[in-house]
C-alpha cells in the first residue's frame, strides 16, 4: 500500500475558482490602466496586484477536502491538515464542516454549511455532503492502540506573501 493513496473524493468550490479567475482578469485590466496612465506607478500597483491574486487564490482556489480510504486531507487557507482514519472522532458543523479529532477541531474551508450559505430551502450544502462522505471514517478510539497523529503543515510561502507584498508595496510607494 502506498503512503500517498489517491483520494476517493475531492471537494472544491467551483464558484471559488471562478471568482479567482475574475479577480485575475480585473487585476490585469487595472495593471494595463495604470501602465497607460502612470508607468512609474506600475511597480507599486504590481505589488498590490500580486497580493490581491495571492489572497484570492489562498481564500478561494486552494481550499479542498480530500477524502480517501485511510485519511482525510484538509487544505485550508494557511495550512494543510492530514487526519488519519483512526484519529477522526466526529464530524459536525452547521456553519461549516468541522472534523473533531483527539488533537482538536479542524475547520474545513472548502465545505461551508448550508446555514452559512443562507439556504433556507433545506437543500444540502457542501458541509452536509462532506459529512456524509466522512461518516464511515469516524470511529471511537481503540482501547489498545494509540490514534495516529494528525499532522499540520503551515503554508509558509503564502503567509510570507500575504504579509510581505503589502510591505513591499508601501516601500515601493515611499521610494517612488
């Protein structure tokens, strides 16, 4: 068996991806307008444009929920969390999907709840669908076996970009 099995199901927001494409198009139009009007301001505008695209990508493109036979991978805005099958204790969420583990609660950005989307119609939202996929993986802790560890990896480059690009833009603006 491979250490990195292919996911059985991957949940992502199609709306979020369309929103990122729209942000990229708006940013490109804005950069063209700045270049035509004030070529000197293009450096500052480019830093802010890069920040806007990075923020949109991190918020709306990256988040995903990958449900496999042996683990669940939650890709959120600033971190990826891997929850092995034996570590998942419960699935909940009215406002958004949350995985309950021995180590705490893991929110799932890729699966907002139907209540968070304003669905009064009773339709199932992404959190409801995610919970249905995850229910078979939920289990009580084994008495004689330690639960596998939940791992968390921070997206350092994204954090540095989200903090550093505005600083760069301000510095470029101060020297212009």
